[in-house]
């Protein structure tokens, strides 16, 4: 089976979304004067699970702005080389 580290990040995002939706449903149920606390508890639990999953895995690089990142890296290397030459 193919183990990709970004799956934990995506699953965490899914749980965060479910948590927000459940909490929103709890808030809406409060307007009916009969709040559904099951939505509140479901929202809190899934939000915490999603937060833990997203926090534990490093976010994968999207590849956007690759050219700008390469230019910045070259500038850092040139600065480092200039500083090394000045020290000698």
C-alpha cells in the first residue's frame, strides 16, 4: 500500500470541517429552544481529532511559487558566500 504523509493532513482537515459543521448545527439548534448537545460534543471531539492530525503531520509542498522560492534560495546562498569571503 502506498503510504503518503499528506493523508494525515487531509484527514485532519476533514475532521475540522465536520467539527465546524457540527458546532454550527448546535448553534442553530439553540434557536429552537431545544439545543442538541450531541452536535456540540460531536463538534468538539471531531475538531480536536482534526487539530491533532493536522498538527502532527508536516504540510506537503504545493509547488506553487517554485521559481520565486528558487530565486530566494540563490540570493541566500550568494549572501552566505559574500559573508564567507568577507571573513577571510
